C-alpha cells in the first residue's frame, strides 16, 4: 500500500517498475526489493527465445529487443518469516529513503534456528548493493534467542552497509535506517512472546485509520445570504475541470509559445549562448536575449525594499543564481519551446563558489542592507539581572509555493498596445513590470485574470518575470505569445519563501516569566532584496507573549539563490516559531510544562507589544483555557506520559501553541465596480482582488445579495482587470476579501440610496426587475465605483486575529516516521462572511504549514548552486495521508470584529502560524526517546523542517542498545 498511491498502482505495472530499476540502478524500486526478497524469478525473452532468471541477474542482462513475459513467486515454506518495509519522506507518493525485504526459515527444537541462508534485501543504500550477503551468511544456523546473535548480525550488517552519494538523503541516516529495519524484522521473527514489554512497540507499524473531522461555527440566519455557509460559486466548474485558468485560454490565430533558457550555475558570468541546435528543433521560430528587450531590462517594481533593486528579465552577463533566465526561445507549441530551451548550449566564465546558506553569508559578510534594530525597555540590564538565562540558535528553511497551476501568461499585441492575461495576484504589479520591460505606457496595457490555480504569495512578485518575458517575446515577434513554465523551471527560476536563522538570549524568573529577550534574526533574501520583511517582523515577533525588555536586530543576507518573496505568512511564521522555541527552551530549563510557561507569559489588554502597540482586543487567555478544556489536554497529557514510559520504540507528543496575527488593512487599496443591468436586473461586479481559491468572489456576491436584497444567482463576478480596478494592491495579507467586501457594501449602499426615492414611489416594495427598469427609465445611474482604502493613522495593526492549536503525534523512534493523530484548532475570525469557506481556509493554512515544518526541504548542489529538489520526485508537500487523522476546527462564536464594517477578521494566514505545534509535539516525542537512550536529557535544537530523517537522527538511536 506504500507503493505510489491507488491511481499509480492502477496505471503502473510491476514489469515497468522493474525496467526502471534496470535502467537506473540507484532507483530504490519497491517492487524489486519485495520480489527479490521473496525469491521471485522473471521470464525474459523474444517471440522465439525465453530465459528465466533471478532479479539480480535480470539487472545485468541486456534488454534490447526483449520483454519481461512473466514472474514466478515461490510459495512460502513452513515456518518461513517474510516482511517488507518502506520508509519515506511522507506517507504516500514518495520514493523510499530505504526499503527492505527480509525472508528466513526457522527450525530446530525451539523453532528459533535459521535453517538455511536467509534473504536480506535493501534498496536505497547504493547503486550496487541489493543483498546483505555477509549478514545472510552469518545467520545460517544461528539461534535467534542466543546471546550474541542479534548484536553479531548487526555488527556484520553495519560493516557491509556502505551508502553512496546516489541519494539526496544522508548516508548516516540510510545506514542507521537499514540497521533499524533489520532489527524490526528480527523482533518479528522472534515473536512477541520472547520480547520484553517496552521493546514490543517496535513490532507495531503506524497504521492510519480513516480521516475524520469536525467543524464548529456560528451563523446568523437573519443576515443570510451574508454569514451563510455556502460553497464557492465556482465550486462545480472547478471540481468538474471546466473552470478556465490562464493556460486554458483558447489559442488564437498566429499564437506561439515561449520558454525560458535558465542558468545551471550560480555566481558566474555568461560565456556564450549557442542557439544553433535549438533553431534546428521542430517548430523553432526565434531566440531572444537581453539585447532584444526594447524597454528596461528590469522586471522588479517598488514594494517593501527601501530602494527598489533592479532584477534583470534576462541576464546581460552576470549570473547571480542558478535558474536565472538567460534567454527566451519561441516555437509553435509549448512542448517544442521547452525542447528548444533544453537544446541551447551555454558556457560560463568567472565561476566562483556560491554562497547558499545564511551561515555562509554571515561568514562572508554578504548582506544586502545595514542591520535593523528595535529596542524596548532595557534588555541588556534585565538580562544581566535575570535569575535564569538561556542562549541558542534555531533556524527554518525555505518553502516553495507549489501551486497546482505553474506561472503562466499570454500577451497579445494590439494596434494601440498589448493585452496581458497573467496568472497573477497583482494586476497592478504586472502592468507596471510589463510597461517597464516593453517601454509601452501603462494606459496601453490591459491586464486581466479570472482566477488562479493557487497563489499563496507566489504569484505577486513571482508573476512579474514570466509576464515581462512573455511581453518582450510578443513585442519582438508581433504575435500573441503564451508562456507556461514547466514545474522544473518554475521551481528553479521563481521566487520562494525566505530561510531564517535566529541567535537568541533570554532571561526569566523562577516561574518562567520572561524578563528580557535578545533576538538576532537573519533573513536569507537570495540574490536580491526585492522582498525583505525584516522591518515589519517586530509587529509579529512576540506573538502572544508579554516581555518588558526586547532587543530585536535583523539582517538581510545575500546568497546566490533565487530572490525570496511572499509565501503564506512570510517571515511571520518563522518569528512565531522562533519565539515558541524560546518558550520550549525556558520550560526545559526549569523542568516545567511548556503549556504552563506559555500561559504565564500571555498578553493582557493594556500591555504593549514589541512594536509599541497597546493591546485593546486581547482574548488569548480565554481562547487558551477554552481549547485546553475542549481538547481534553490534561487527560491526554497524562495518558501520553504513561505511554512513553512503557514503550521504548514508539513515542507520543502533545503540544499547544497560541497565535496573534496583526492585520494591516490600511496598507492595501482595492477598487470595486458594481453595475445593474436594466434589461433583467442582473448584477455584475468587478473588484481589485483575485480569486485564487479563498472564495473572494463568493463572499463579495454574498455581500451584494444581502445588501441589494436579491438572490445570489442574480449576481456575476467578472475577471479582475486593470481598467475597472486600476491601481489596486496585490491580493495578500489575509485582508483582501474583507476589503473588497467592504467596497462592494459601499457601492451597493450608494446604489440603494440612489434607488430609494423610486422604490418609495412604487409603493415601497416593488419587484426587483420592475424597480431597476423604472430607475433606468428615470435616468438613475445604475453603476457605482468605489476605492476601499483607509490610510493607517499609525504604524500599528487595525486589529489582531487570535487562535490556539493543540496537536498530538505518534512517532516511530526506529525510523522517524510519524502520524499526526489529532489537531484541535480554535480560531477567532470575527463574524465570518462565509463560515464554510473560512473553516476551509483554517484547515488549508494549517496543512500548508505542516509541509513547511515537516516535509518540504530544499537541497542545492554545493558546487553549482543548482536546486536539486526541483520537482515532485524529491520535493514533498503534504498529501491526503499527511493531514491530521482527526482534525477539529472551531470558529470562535459571538466575536464580532468592531474594527471592521463587515465584522470579520483575517483568516488566510493566521492558522499557518500555529501549525508549528506539530513540530513541537514531535519534539516532545523525540525528547522522550533521547531520555530513554540515556544520552540526551538536555534541551536540543529541532529546526524546520523536522523531516522523518531529522527526527530519527535527533532520537540518538544506537544499534548497540538493541535488545530483545
């Protein structure tokens, strides 16, 4: 059941899998491992000649002109034990770290002696190893219960395990994992009755039951369709595959396709670009370089950076990061254009070692900006006077957005400008970027987008490079051009989440109450600081905790990686995690429950945050106490403590994490347009936000329907565009839906005000269509435009969203595998416009965070700087079996937001902050394993992502401690 998934197993074949192993010896084929361990043989041949061989011999055969015809799997013999194992980065759809198949036959007086040579097969160790031959020979005739047999076998096995570099996973982990899998098999062969109670847990696999969930929310029927939990208006067409995305747009006459030629090396210069072979490819039209750009060779636009850095559309010579675009090739189809891009030959000069990590940047003093500093109180004095002090480091890595729809754009030259259909979260940014690269003024560029197949921040600044490159191509060939990035190019060339490193000190009293925090933060912005978040992070750093003395310093690091950008809760998720890490460190130092330490430090109304904001809407202690009660925290904690004491090789963990998310709607603006057609009274809306799965189109329709008093079926939301919604902000910050809803509300209010005199003339309650017709006849303007923007009066948030999450995990100490058993989330999103959609946002944000903290890891080639995890083979976002088995979401009832006309609160990003509770639950499980080993009772660092590999290694598993 761990091979691929149901769909893969239905389509694939065992013979095809074996042929993959034949072609790629390093491939850890599950099918090969299982069949070889079982003693299977395959028949290979042509129409006239057949040969039956074992699978190891099959790998050595030449298969030209031959087929695998059949497989023969021998029947199991009496007293034969057969087990297979697969350990992988996530629960399904992943190749193995290591897989193994074991078979042996027992006999003798006590049925515990190995009667003949066993079969011990491993995959994922090296290209050449399949059988542990020496260990197989050692076990012949040995009694499994005798002293020395287990440790003797492990000693021989470890001497012949020699992992190579054919995998991105560490040799140390793969070697350790092979030993632990053999140990598991050994215990299963011995049987439960011969094992001590604590060891028996090694026999039990982590079995996932059917997922379940609970969703609790309040709604007000008196306000329906506002507050009504309804599906998205586009749900049916999305689920059926009928929804149109940018790359689904029908091809127009003369349309061609483009692809990017990208660098495979970082920190160098372009030597030569040879297009000769590419131009001989089928469908080839032309190749463009930086000299073909008619405007400015710069796609970046002003955003957070104090000075807008220039980022070239196509390199003019210097290469800052691998994946940087060097040229654009154009062909008649997308597949032909992609093939052309691969055929371009590039040489490089002035190659220098790339700086790829924050640690490398610090060592090389490679920074973008001077240090940012913010001080509250007297942190140095308070730290010196504190009864207890701690210090340490902790980090979290990058994350790709991994939207289902890769970056795409279609540009069509017009007689007076250009039409740009871009998969973007920011039509204004795209308009600015395209105008800059082409030299065409903004008023001659019409930018539109209907919907996105996922954005998560990656289609704000991340959409500018594809749009600018596509527009340059269209301008040069004077034909419509479509550019749709394949996944590999998308992951190598397009921006992602920034990695972070924290160096900290903290002082606290005997109860664990914070007295001072020194917080030195490093942000890896890649090769350009186009999106440096350091200056805004103090507003989020202290999370839900009060501390009178802070020193916050932030440094933006320059590395030779792709520039970083917004990624769902950008930077916020990192500083939230770091502060929670400090709370864990405080608790461990005092030998206290982290839950108690968190509770004693929580904000109260009237207290001031690090950024100088005095809280007036703080309800975190109430949410905290309510969730601990509803999640049965105390009872479950006691049960877990008992379980961990009784089990050596399975552990459980339970963690509770709070959240304070500061919302800044005043920094955004969106223009909304509402029109009513006199022919039938139907209503059309365009707004400045972009529908990308969050349900903004549904919410604005609900607001319009409720305000105008018409059925939702009467309302249609059209594509976001630069004409009816000019100068609108990017869709982000978790405030776009509420702001556009407020804009629609104001438009509809004005329309109602305009129509009210006619309504009264018609008796007060005429039929809608008749009212609209009469208004039209009397010359009433049935359209209204409004820009929703309220400039902030201070740099402080308009309000805070609060939440608490409790997460429970199971972990297999011998492998690092884990299962998230349950997650309880209580979240304050005000009075939800649509509770069904907001619950979905809570669930989606939480699972997005699980990938960030547990499974999604970026790996680079240390010599070239090229991203090695550039596709689904190595990069692993969570899937359906990585979500909590039991997910319970409650939206806080009776909690209207007084700082918002709609009375709702931000929901898209805040729950992601709390997903680190899963990592802290794993920390507890790992801590128990370390204590059992006798080697690790101290506080230890668990960075993100805490992968299966990392968790196993942190458990300090030593095969010398393996016993029966």
